[in-house]
């Protein structure tokens, strides 16, 4: 598991140090460094076996001068991750174009960053929504795609595979399909079934919102389609894997967003490490409520709030949650807009 992340001179980041937990919530204002922090991890993953540099299959952020923090003087971009055992990987981009990767490239930390082996998973905010049909994965790699384009096909192909014990919440049936449908039903009140279309390279998904009646994808709420890829990538992962998800709350009702947080926490407790970028106060508050009720262990959740300082560089605040879910170190802008609007309605400001 990643224990520490350090990034220097990447985009809005001058110098960032972040301690990680099993479930990591990255919140904050727009263009303040949340995505950049995830991109630091993506850059290590895509340069592990092949030198893609700043532009590759996981992330593309332009040339060195575009990617380097323009507010400071630096001759390199430096990204370092460390795990619980003290192993580290360091990725350095130099102005002259050199890409240097340091560390034990045969070690355990390098293993979990290997997205080609299916240990490192990433779902972008641009993931696909509802479609009539979904393409088969004809690549050489067991992956659902960074936009979730192969998620439905993955479920169709692996639906009867039993999951590891710790990743099973619904104990009546250990298969991938049963677990996906349990959580889909709990979060949005729907179920999914998949079928191959004979003689083609595509599969079809249909959703049941009313018992016994299944509809095509485009006739159900778009949030359901966006959620499915999250459930599949998490439940299809293995112990020790890393999962990065941008904006898991897309098109979901507040109650569903809260329940997504419950799901992600459960998966993180099943031996996976999860990083999410979110603008959802419902996900944030679900973590607070989980800690307050004892259903979530606060030491296993790492919450970070990002905003730009007066120098236009990223400031990262590690948020502490105390008794009854109280925010011990509130920062202006940390999901406080509801309170500000409420105060206006009451004439308090």
C-alpha cells in the first residue's frame, strides 16, 4: 500500500507531501491540484515498463514546459511514492526531455503500479455512460479501460467468477454478477444483466428498475451507467490493487452518493487502496458519519483538501475528523457552502 506521496514542480504543485490511508478522499476547489496529484500516480504507472513520458495510455499533459509549475524556478519535475515496507519509486522529468525512474523495479511497489498486469486501475471523469452496445476488449490486457469502455464486457465474461472472501458483502452468492447487482440495488435500486450478441464483437446490457422488467441502457438514469463501471472495477480487483476514480458521484442522487462512500470504504477494507477525487459533500459527510457511528475506522481514511495559495500554488490540508464526525481543523471552502447559504436565508450575513 502507498503510504506517502511527494510531488514537486508538477503543474500547480510546488511541493506536496501527502500521507495516505486505505481510502483517500481528495477534495477542493477547481484547478487546485487534486487531479494533478492523481496524475502523478498515473505518470509512474505509465512509465513503469515503457518510457511514455508525459503522454501515454493513462494520462497526457503536454510537454515539459506545460507540465512544470511556471510559478517557480526548477529544472525538474519529481514524483516519489513510498509504501509501508519503505520501498520507494521516483520518477523524474528533466527539461532536456530525459525521463528517469529510480527504485526497485522488481519490488512489490512496482508490481502494484503495473497497470498492464491488472494491478493498477483508473477510471477517469470522462467514463462512458449508457450505450446500446458495448465493445469487447480485444487488447492483450485484462482491463475495463480508463473510461470504463470495457466494463460491461468484463462483467459479461466474468459474471460467474467467485470473488475473494473479503470482497463479498452479499453472502448468498459469491459471483461477480451477484455482488455487482447487490450493490447496484442498494445504491440506486437497479440490477444489470448482460448478454453476448452472437457473431459480433459487442455485448449488450439491460437494467431492471422495476422487478422483472428490464430496459435498454438509454432508458434508465444515466447515473446508473456511470456507477456500473465503478462497481465492476472495484469488485473485479484483487487484494493489494490500487484504484483511482475521478468523481464517483457523477449523476447520482445524494443518497446514492452517500452509499457509494459506504461501498468504497468496504472495498478499501478488503485489501484494496482507493484514491478518489470528489466534489461531493455527500461522500465527504458519509465518511464523517461512518467515523462518528464507528462503522468506519478513521485511521484508515485519509481526507485531503486542496486550494490555491496566494502564490497560485497548491496547498494541501490533511483534514482531521473527531468525535461525532466533527471537523477538527476546518478550512474555508471545505464543503461549507450549504452553511453559508443557510446563514443568508436566516439573515445572519
